[in-house]
C-alpha cells in the first residue's frame, strides 16, 4: 500500500462519492449478517412440527424477508460499485492529464534514449491497468471487510448464545492460514505484472516505430522482418500474461480447499456437540460469508500487485525532475536585441561523452553566423542551447542575461527555429502558421505567408487557409511544408533565428523560393545556420568551424579557406560533390 501513498492526494477529488461508497459498503455488510439471521431464526419456524401453523400473512412475510435482504444488499452493492467506478474514473482522468502535462514540462534530455511507444503505453495501458486496479480493489476493499465483519460478528453472537467458544475458534482458525497462499501468489504475480507492463510498452514501441517508418518498410521490403519482430514481442506478452494467470488462478481453489477443511472440522465438532441442523446450517452460512471475502481480498491483493507494477512505470515520469523550469525571480525580458554569448559552455547528453567542450564565442546582434564542421561535431547541439533545450555548465547569455535567468516563455518568444523537417500539426494551414504567434491577425498571417512565398500555393488549394494539412502535414509537399514553417518564423519576427538547413535538396522551384524567403527572414536578425550543405554560407558574416565539440576556427569564408585545413577540405568536398 505504501507504494500508493504519494497518490493519496488524488482522493480529495472524490471525497463525496467515496463517502457514499463507504456508506453503501456498510449497508452491504449488514445485509450479510441479516441473511444469516434469517437462516437461523426465521426459516426454521416454518418447518417446526410443533409450531402453530402459520397464517398466510405470516408465511408471505417470512418468505418476503429473503428477497428483501437481497434487495437491500443488491442496491447497496450496486451503489457501491457505481460510486467506486466513478472515483476510479475521475482519479485516473486526472492522473492521465497530469501525466501528459508532465511530459510537456520534462526536459528534452528525458526523451532521448526513450521510446515514444513505451511512453504512449505508460499513458494509455498503464493508466488503464491502474484504473482497473483502483475500481476493482476499491469495490471489494470496503465491501468485503464489511461482509467479513458482519459474518464474524454473527458467529461471535452465535458462540456467545450457545456459550460455546470452541466452535467460534474452530470456525475462524483456518482464515489466517489463507494469508500464506495470498502472499505467495502476490509476490509472484507482481514480477509477472512488471514484465507484462514493460512488454506492453515494447509492443507499443514496435508498433509506433513501424507506423512511423511505413515507407521504409515497403521500400526495403522489411514486412517479414517487421512481422517477426512484432510477433516475438506479442509472443512474450502472451507468455507473461499466462504466467500471471497461472498464479492469479491458483488463489481461489487453494482458499476454497482451506475453507472446505475448516467446514469439515466444524461439521465433526458440531455433530459431537449435539448441534441441531438449524444451528449448523446457520454456522455454515456465516462461514461461507467469511470465506468469500477472504477469497476476494486475496484477489484484491493480486490486483494491487498489478496496479503497483503499472504505477512504478508512471512513477518514472512523475518523479523525473523538471530540470529546465522558470527561475524563481525571472529577469524582466521584453524584446531582446539578440547579442549572443557562449561563455565556457560544456555539455554532454551522457555523462561520459562530452559533446561540447569549453565553447566560448560572442555574436553581436545582427550577426549571420554559419556553423560548419563534420557531422557529429556538435553544431546542432550548440544551436539547441540557445533556447535552453538542455542544461549546460558555463553560461549562455542573450543581451548579457543568462538564459537561465529568463522565463522560458520570454526566452523562446525571442527565438524562431526553422528545422530541416518542418513539422505541421493536423490542423488548418491558418492554425499552423498562427503557431508562430498566436495573437496575430489574419492580414498579418497572410503577409507572413507572402513573405515565405506560401500565399499563392495556399490560395490554390481548394480550402485555402482552411485546408487541413493531415498528420504532420502529409498532404503537402516537402517544399510547401518548409514554406509554412518559414511563414511561422516570419510571423514570430523574433530577433534570434535558428536555421537547421535541409540536408536534402528540395525541388528547384521550392528551393529558389525558400532561399529568397530566407534571405528576407534573416535581415536584421542574429542568425545561427546549421550548415549541412554550405549553400547558405555566402550569406554568413561569420563562420564557426566545429570539430569534435570545439570551435576550432572562426572568420569569414575567404580567410578560413586560406588558413583552415578542415574548413578547406569540407568546402572542397561539398563543391566537388555538388
Ligand atoms: P552535428 O549537428 O554537428 O552533426 P550534433 O550536435 O547533432 O552534431 O551531435 C553531436 C554529438 O552528440 C554526436 O556525437 C551525437 O551522436 C550526439 N547527440 C546528438 N543528439 C543527441 C541526443 N539527443 N542524445 C544523445 N546524444 C546525442
């Protein structure tokens, strides 16, 4: 249970239905005692030979007691189930929201080295498991102990009346024995449940990876390999599921056998002690009402183990520290000028592999700076440190203000990023451009689209700006997507611009339009160009040459070409290949 303690705060969301559920559980339990009472007191009267024959009113009255008790029990049980489900559903809805909100805040570093599919599975399958655990557990968590207390109470009453404590002890002696199978099963089940949930993540990851690479699968004829990969994963899933079933299914028969032994012993004792059939039958009923909750509480334990395995996977997300957050006393930041400075900046994705080493460079506002160097040298990483995507040692500053001293929203409002692969949301073109600046007016959006050479092609679409672009912009060409992304950047009009130059050439019409748009976009801005193809270098006022995490040279094209061997070889290779 302690596993769940940090989440108890969610309970205050559901105080009212929870109280109702508890109340109905008490009524449900009391009905159990009532049932045993009827068995012992009311029914024997009907069949007592010496008794005065019952009037029909009495007969119907007694007979009606049975459905009446079941009616009370049924309504209370139903209310309990319904209210508990409401609690579970509400809590899990909130947890799912919190999970998603947490994902929005976690640093990018958290996501590298994690599979998207596995995270999806945590958000869907693990929360589902948890909801099931919560409702099924809570359902029995009150009802069953209430029934147990009711039944045991009745047994105590019976023993007291007969002045025969031995029968009571005998009846209840075997209940503690049930603890052993419950614990044994629980322990084994938890391991299987952990494996099962993890494998569920792997299956989802395989699926989502496959769907993300559907073209590659066709192009390289990987269908069979992918099928096999998926089958292996689902096969393992099935294995863990059956192992869990093996342990979970054991519990009921074991507890039933233990309780049957208890009943047999009671039978022998009752016979010797000269109990009447009526008394014995009442004891039997109470005993059944005792063991049934024990059995169900065993199942509750199983379910808790499953839930705890799922929760452990959510914990990893909930407990991951949010390392990149707003400072407590943020600097007042309006529109920045765009003086960029890196001071002794070092950074590593993984502790043992430094990616940037003691990088220092100052770029006055308005510098168009190209980052060149062999692939893997750290150019992209360098640029990603400006919007504070990662935490560094050393200092990255804009206009002399450490980026860590600014609110993230203030910082990022001053930066426009245009990446290699423009990612669009499955929404209208208008909405996709508005991402650049949410409060822009329609004329501003259209102007931005014109600046990005996108306006004309947008108007040529049947729905114009209201065209839905499909998932990730699938219904548009690469060049069109790129131009929408540029329109976003125009609309944002941020003083700092980060361009991740496309690695592959676009069709020449788009290419020319995009180059012209870029030139316009860069005007008056501090620009970092991650130059993969050197085609933009002619616009740069400064070039930084990266090699293995360090800036090994800087200057303009002519001087670097003359003095830096690495730069010269990179440049020549590009020209030769182009
Ligand atoms: P460039 O842009 O110069 O090609 P990058 O900055 O992308 O280089 O990468 C620099 C180094 O950091 C490479 O060795 C790369 O493997 C590593 N790297 C890049 N991104 C990540 C990441 N998200 N997680 C771990 N390592 C990364």
